[in-house]
C-alpha cells in the first residue's frame, strides 16, 4: 500500500484557485511523511469568496506573501513523485491540479489516481460518504475538517482501511478485487485544449469585466436573474426533463452509473443540475424510488444535518430506505458541484 493522499482548499468556486494543499505519503500502509503549503491562487483567479473562506478559514491576507500555485507546483509534484494519488472526491482535487496548471500556462505530469468517495460507496454502507462520515467508519480521527493536512491524512486512513477490509496489499490488488481499473488523469501540456472548467472560468472573468462597466445582475436561488416581477413566495422548483446518461463519461467518476434525484432549492436551476449529472454518466430522476442511489439536497444542507434532522421530505424518505438496506447516499449541493465542476 504505497501512495500519496492529497487535499486542496480553494479560494473560490473555480477549481483552479488553490490556496492550500495537504499531502500524506503512505508506505506499506503507514503514513511516513507529510507536507502542506499555503499559496496564492493563479493570477486573475485569486479572489477569495466569502463562502469558501467561511468553510476553511483562509483569507487573502493569509497568503499575501506566499508563492503562487504555479511557483509552488514543482515542490508539490516532487513530493508526489511517481505515486498513485488518492483523494476524497478525486474529480475535484485532480481538477484543481489540471485547471491550476492550465490557467498558469504550465505543464504537468499524468497521474494515476483513486477516489475514496467511490471506494467508500462500494465498501461501506453510509447514508453520506462525505469525509467526516467515511473517516468515522474507518476509525480515523478528523477534528479540523477542511484543514488540508488533516483531510489528506483522513483520506489516507480511509484507503488503508478499505484495503485492509478487502485483504488487499496494494492499490492494484484492491482495484482488481473490486473489478475496477485505476483511472489516469492525462498530462497537461500548454497549447492543448483547455478543460471545460478552465474555459468557463476564463469566460466568466471576461464577462465580469463587461458587467462591471455599469450592469449588475443579481442571481436568485434558482439561478435566474431577479426581475421587477419577483414574487413574495418561492415557486416550486421546475424539474425539467430527465436527460439520458452520457455512456461515454469517465467510468471512474463518482457519479457514473448512479441514479440521482434533487430536492430543495439549488443555487443552479434544477434542469441544469440534471444535465450536469447526466454528462458525468448519472441517470437523473424526479422522485425517490427503489432505483435511487444518490439524493442531492439544496437549501444550504450539509452532511451534519443528517444527524440534526433538518431535512426535506425526500431526504427523510432516503433515510427510511437506507434503514431498510437500500444503498443510497445523500450529497450536499456543494459536494455535487465539486463533482461536476460547477461553482
């Protein structure tokens, strides 16, 4: 069991805005070395969003004297070396590397990687596979969630525990026992086509400049612009059509092959959320049934609300089904957006 676990925190909703990273190097199933850095995100993508700062506590002034991601990446890559990378929601953390390098105009190596969210789904039976729940199941202490060092260490502990439960002595052996192939993120080369997330962030930066010239638009919770006809009550969210899943999507993505239902007010329109899920290989549906495997909850829900009981009717139905043995998971909208690359 040799690998490096990694966790990034970002300054804003764009994946390519890393402000902190934690790494835990594992040899023989034991953490033998750790590293962490604060950093300034790449130029033009370095604004700190209030919501991100509220989660991880890092402010612009905390990284004012730190090197930018592009300057620091050689040290990060040197620590990783040729290791397989492990991350809890690898679609996000590997996306941070790719987008951060793309907007910095820098090359980067290919990485084989494993996602402990996906492995947690296969090997545990949890109503939420968020890091605190999975760490608790693995018997791994996690006191300061969203501290990059602690999160990377917890991710390492989850992977070690899953391998132990499957009597696997290496990641290759673990994946073979589960009938899975280890996914690879391709190398980043300046001049290659940019990822969808980087293109969207660059386009948003340009449109922000245009809007700043005298037009200000306020987004409503459903994603539409607020107009003069705004009503005093919230409209029932429009479900929209249920698009077919993209069968050509990455099979290693945590949403691939899942049946996803949405509930509560989302920051994006529900039809758009369904389309994003389908692009990742998920099948969106409009109500919770025996086929449902993932419920995405809006209204500012976080995983700890499962313990406090602040739930929608659909979420309560999910808890009932989970209690009867149906393999079903609850995601916050933030976790979902991390998986699909949204802000």
